[in-house]
């Protein structure tokens, strides 16, 4: 759903193409307690930082794990929402809180479970 998508920038009304590129544990790269998900937005890099405590909280609440592919979906959902809300088309880093991460996770899971139209 959100590995390769198009969003409409709120301010310019132009479509922007977003493509997932990488998932990196930020402890190793920038000493942050997060997982960084890299996208290219019309060819420009943008990172969405998902805090590690969200993994623990989700496990406590549901007994389930956040997988790498689910993390990509969460980050992509957030990125599309942010772009369509006009929150920083030129930004390179977006950092989510635990609650923001879980809110976007819930939206992704709901969308995945919705029946598809034929």
C-alpha cells in the first residue's frame, strides 16, 4: 500500500511520487532510539523516524509484533498524511511520537483488513 504511492501536496496541489528505499535501525546511524524508514519523494530523500518504544507498547497492547514491512506501511501512511496536510514537503526528517506511530499503525491495519471492492 505505502511502499510506492502518490500524494497530493496540499499547497501546490501537485502530485508527488513517494517510494520506499530503506529501513535502518537508527541506534547504529545516529544514536537514536528509533527505526528510520527512508523514502524518496520525487527523487529527494526523506526519513520517517519511528520510536522503538512503540514496538514495546504495541506488543503490550496487542501481543503482536511490528514487522519490518508493517513499519514501512506505518511510515508511508504517516508520510502521505503529512504531505496531504501540508506538513513540510521540503523536510528531510519526520519524527513520530509513540502515540502517533500507534495511530498510524491502527489506520494501516484497518485499511489492510477492509474488504476490497470488486
